[in-house]
């Protein structure tokens, strides 16, 4: 009976349009270690830290307890992470960003050195906004964030790289077939 409910829940999630992802290939993408473990830092890394709770214009993390606040002045700082994946497979690269449009400020997200997002004076009204991109794996890939905010902070949380689980229709069909089989077997 418990299995029936699980299958029904999965089918409902698919119908509701909720993407189901495998775990992220990144280490500490949500900064929940309370520091930059798993990330390579570079450039101007002054006024950049991992924090919890309210900070500057931000009320707290998008999810979890911690998030990064990025505030280098005068030149960009960087956060980079390299990971192994499967060549030829499409991956979803996503992250949450909050900013207030300080001038001058900039934020750029890269996949293997190619910009996928470049913002000048980004402004989300201090609310968390998700950005997501579909990228092709090569076997070993990297993401990088480049940032600066004079004189304040941009907030970053929950960076991830993952693959959607089996196609929605396949998952839905499988779940419904299993449910039908289970109900038929019960009779």
C-alpha cells in the first residue's frame, strides 16, 4: 500500500510540472558548510563571505541556513568548481541570486569558460531569483561565478548541476502502470 502512495505522489509531481533531479554534481553548492569548501576562490576576494541570517538587504538564505555574500570593490572576485560528468549528456546548471542594483556591480556565470549569464548592476529587488541553463557535459566541466559590487553585496545560494531523471512522460506512464497493476492485483 505504501508503494502505491509513493508511485501516485511521483505521478502527481510530474503532472504538476515539478522537475525531479538527480543529486547535484557540485560540492557545497548551498554553502551549508558555512564556508567555501569545495570551491576555488580567485581574484579580488575581499568583502566576500558565507553568512547566515539577515545580512545587508537580504533576510536570509534561499534554502538552508547559509549563503554567500559577494562584495569585492574595484575588481571581480571568482568562485569556481570543476566536476566530473558524462560526455554528451545535457545538464541543468542553476543557482539563486539576490541583488539590489548597486552601481557599479556585475555578475557573470560561466560554463567551461563561456558566459551563460552576464548582468550589469543586477537588481532582483533583494528577493531570491533562480537562473537555470541547459548545458552539454564533456566528461569534466567547470562552472565559475565572477562578481563585484561597489560598495555593497550580491547574494548567491544553491548552485547546482544535475540531470533530470527519466523523461516526464516515461515516468508518468511507469507510475500509472505500476499503480494499475497494484490495484488489479489487489482485486
